[in-house]
């Protein structure tokens, strides 16, 4: 969703005028809706809405992005018994010129309301997006404004419509039918699915997987904004249709809201998009499960910066805790 609204913003900046209805129906109208995501949340127990540190005419917006290979229909919201393969908090700053995307390892050992301690992705299985939002808000004290489900199977089509994307890996690895040699790899859609899905056989396990997800989003975003894509209307149209068909959003974000947000993000670029990972103390086991222990002290500082819309200005503080630039 972070990618789709940003690219739509660029398109809107070029076509504002007679094309708004067409864009709304063709692209925003192509996005599925997930109903009643926020209806059962106790409003009094939720974090307060954020007041930006500086007047910018808008307030920051925070999305919970959940990636899965088994996205359910819009009415179900989550596959029964399924668990999320990727969990990310995406924040658009009040001035809409900066964005931060924070990955939370899916094996993070956290408190899940009503279920005790468990891996964070278990919240998705226990209670769908509503319980996951409640868990994230309790963990971070950051209010989630909207929910986005990303179908990784749909990403295959996006990759192919873009003519493939380039990623860089540090060490040669294999997964399924493919080997990814060290260095630059040009991935088609099916290769991207295996690349993003690999977890075992990577030195950093799920940490390498998280970094691959972040790196791939950067590569896909860059390819969508490249001159090769913009000078090929057919490719751009196919990519936008594929992106919008690969996501579902909560029903509180209507077509007009989505287009307005997209237009407000027309100044966002790769240079103003920062990637983070929730600070981690280390790994261990709970029963038979391998888990990730979050560094609550450092994480509290990160979430506080996010709440005050100042994480970008304090990014250097978390540089030593970041995942490697080149995943394995």
C-alpha cells in the first residue's frame, strides 16, 4: 500500500483534472475492502491521536501493513488459522514528505491481549486484523489509523508487469527451484516469491527475510518510478492494476480518501523513505518455539519518536541496530 499510494500520487500530479474519476474507478476502485477492522476496539483503551510537533495542516497517518501468502476475502479479513508473513508499521509524516516503514519480526515474543505471551503473528491467527492492531497499539502506544493486507502472491504479477526488479544479495543461497548468486539478481515474479519466502538456510533466519522484504519494496518502488515505467503507459497501467489488486484496506478508507492521500504524497521519494526494524535483544526459545526478544528500552525510544513525528530526524540513533544493507 505504501508503494501503491505513492505511485498513484505521482500519476495524480500529472493528470489532475479530467482524469480523477477514471483513476478512482480504475485504480482506487480496484482495491478490496476489509470490513469492521476497528469496530470491536475499545476506543478508551487505544492510544490518543497524535498531534504533530509542528503545524503542517495535516496529522501524521499510520498504517499497519500485513503481508501473507494466504490473504482471505475482504469479508473474512484474514485466512482462518493463518499467520502473517510480514508485519510493518508505515507512518506518513504530517507534511507528507517523509515516511518511515518499521518491520516487526513475526516471531517477536509479546503480550497478546486475552492470550498471554506468544509470537506476535499469532495475534493474526487468534483474532484477525483487529487483535493484531490491538497488540501493536499495546506494544508501541502508537495509534493505527488504517489497515492494509498485502497478498504476496499478487506481488508476483506486479514484478512481471514491471519487467522484473533487481536485488543484491551478499551470499549465494537457494530456495525451491532457484539459486540466488551473490551480487545483483534480476528477479521475475516467481523468483521474487521464492526470494521473499526464504527463511531457512539464511544465516540471519527471519532477520535476513525481513531485510529482503524491505530491500524488495525499495527496488519495486524505484522501478515503478523509473523512466522506463513512466514512458511505457501500458506497463504503468498494468503495474498499478496489479498493485491495487494485491492489497486490501479497511473500509474506513474510501476511494476519495485514498486518492486524496495519494495526491498529498506526490513529493515522497526513495530519499525520504526510511526503513527500520524494531530493536531486538536477541533470540531464544519458548517451549518448542524459536522466538525473537525485542529490546524494549530502545524500542520505547523509537516508538516515542514515531509518535512525535520525529523518527526520521533521529534515524542515526538506531543505525547500529539496523539490519545489514545487503541481505544474505
